[in-house]
């Protein structure tokens, strides 16, 4: 084959998407930190699936239409930094195509090169040893190969591309020491290699197909879609089966969605639930064993709870000067941000990043001249910026909040009587003065920053550093607070998660009050996976 048309490209995309969906968990497992939120594979899978669904819905086999529809679908469905970068790669690919109905091998290579360049531009401070390196090195090397071998077929070029992408991926630990120490390659780069392998499989006549045809959903996810039907079968492992409590697990799932069906015996868990945050559901379950089957598909308006509160949807919001949008998971956190003047709280956070479209939908609900977005997670900032870039007629300001405590501090320092410039400066200053910590559990044995970490340990994380591990949750939290507090500390905010008890929270509060001259604010955030968020100002 010496050219690619729209029909061939669609087949490549479907095979690549199916390959990624089938190996999502493998990519998730490459997370450097052993925390239960390794979501790169999930983010890339949901991002690419959204693009493929849009391509299916277009019904077109025209290459420009397929490429444009894919680009738009990826853009709006992008989740997390990996998803945003993936969307930019194929945005650059589409921009190169223009109105071409076919691509020669050289043009296909140039389109990939353009995708690489656009992806780099989308990242403020590109880091080598990531998906960016993989797409750049693979596309550049293959373009040089074409200069000496101009007559190669599409199949041969794709074989070379996959080979070079895999070689680049294998080199990522040499570029990022944190990968080398954890004995993993870059997860985003791995996801891209899996997609390219799917492309190659189609061209070789062996396309990767879905495990079930039902996964090739014909449902259209419009802007009123209210989540994902999430189903899985999980086999208990011997190490964690004894810690499974069905009632507690059911209550945690009920906080994340509705229409729940849960069946459990001594060997397996079977779950079906409609949820805005499928990643949170999977992360809750993953600590108990290994998934035998996972299926996630978009559903229409059949959930009791949507991203936007019903009261906000029923009547147009009154026009005003300012609006605030926050991202948070957990009923307590959502209420807390609402109490602090947030107009809309988008469901999501560390364990499930909202898509660009989720954030755009929230922006549409806020009738304000200036709208602040608080991502509250470093992996959501790029999607928030992308949402701001596609919004017209509103001044959307993304504040780079990387944690819930930073977001809450920004809200507290917002003054509706000040102008936008003053507010932006004040909120950014508040963010800069917040120290953030968190407590969660390890999902695997590993070594990070020279520390040996064992599965099941509670980890005290300050910023991005694991500062302490313990078998005891309260002990880990006390050590974290001790590490974070100094003579200049004035306020300590303790945000209790769904897996912490009131007794544990009160013990930690008393310890903090007795040990340091600070005001302590204890809040019930209800967030999953993270037992406590700690903010020190």
C-alpha cells in the first residue's frame, strides 16, 4: 500500500483504540508513585474512545472529515496531561492534512512530525523522557529513514515507526531518573506505542477488535450526557481479600454514582454502576485484586446526579461580574467549595480527571464576565487551559491550583468587590503560600527517592515527595503534619476522606493542636482513596 485514505485511516484508528482499551490497565500500572490513582491508561483510553465515537457518529469516510472529527473528539474528550498531549498530536496531524483525501507515505510522516511539534508547543515546560520524546524521536527518525528510502510502503513505514517508538520508550528511564528508580517506562509514551501497534496490526491485516462488539458504542455522547456505565468483574487476591468489607465498599460506590448492582463472594466482586467518575470506581476496587473484565461506556441522562446541580440547570443563572468553577471529588468537598462561592463543582480529581468537555460544559453554566477555574490537581490544569482556549465571549482564567487545599485557599482570598487583576494576583499569592500533603496507601512494592515502599503501607506525601510510610494511617498523618509545620505556620486544614473515621480525625486534630501553635480546621471532604488532605498556611 502506498497511500492512506479516510477508510484505511478509520480502520487504523479503531484498531489502535481497541488495542489501548484492552491494555489500559497495563499502562495504568506504570505509575511511578505506587498510589491507587495510576490513571494514564484510563485517561488516554477515554480520550481516544471519545474521538473514535465522534468519527463513528460522523458517518464519513473522507480523510479530511475523519481527521477533523477525530481531532475535535480528542480535544473535547481529553483527560489528564496524557490525554491533552494525545489530542494535540492528532490536532497537528489534522492541520497538516488540510483537504487531502489521501496521504502518501511521505505526507503521513510529515503529518506525524507536525503533530509532534504541536504537542511540544502545548506544554509550557516540556520534559524529555515522556510521550513527547516518544512521538518526536519516532517521527524524526522515520522521516530521516524515508529520505534514504523514499519508495517504502505504508506497511513498512508503520513497522519502522513502531520499532522506533518502542526504542524511544525503552530509553525513557535514562532520561527521567524517577522512571529508572521505579523500574518502569513512561506511561504516556507506552500508551502511544500501544496505539501505533494497533495501527500496524490493521495495516498488516490483523486489526485489533473489541472484546465485545457492544463496546463499539453507537450512543452519541452529547453535552447533556450524565456519565458512564461502569461494569467490572474483579478476582480477589489472597493478600487483600480479608480486608474487603462489602457494606463499606457499597457505601463508597453509592457516593460515586447510582443504579448500583454489587455481587460479592469469597472469590470475586461483580459491579455495575452509573457514575461520573469511573476511574474512582476502578481505583476503589483495584486494591482488592485483579480485574478479569472492565467495560466503560457513555450513558445518557439516566443518573440522579450530574456534573451540574439540578437547580443550576432549571433556570438561567443571573449575570454577574465573577464566576468560580472548582474540580473536586467527594460530597463534602463539593459542599465546601460551594460554601466558598464556587458556582459549579465539576466531579473529578486525583483518581478521575474530568475531560475538556466537562469543563467547557461547566463554563457554559456560569453567566459571568470573568470566570475562574480551579483544577485542584496538576493533571487537570492542561485540560482546563484547553477548555478556556475553546471558550468564546468569556474571560476564563485558569488558576494553577494543584491540590484541594490550594483551591480552597484561593476561594477564601477571592473578593467579589475587587477588579479581576487584583483578584488574580491575590489568589495566586494565596496558592503560593499553601503547603499541601496527603495520605493514601501503596498499591505495590517499589522504591521511590531511595525509600522502600511496600504494598498496603500508608504513605505521607508532601507536595510530590513521599516523606514517610507506616502501617498505621494515623501515625503517617501525624508524621506528615510534623514535617509540614514550622514556626511560621498559622493554619492547618485537615480534610477527612471517605476511608478515615471520625475518631481518627479527632485524634489527629488534637495532636496538631497540642503540638503546634496553630488554628486547626477539620473538614469532612468525603474524597475517595485519599484518607486525608492536609493544608498548612
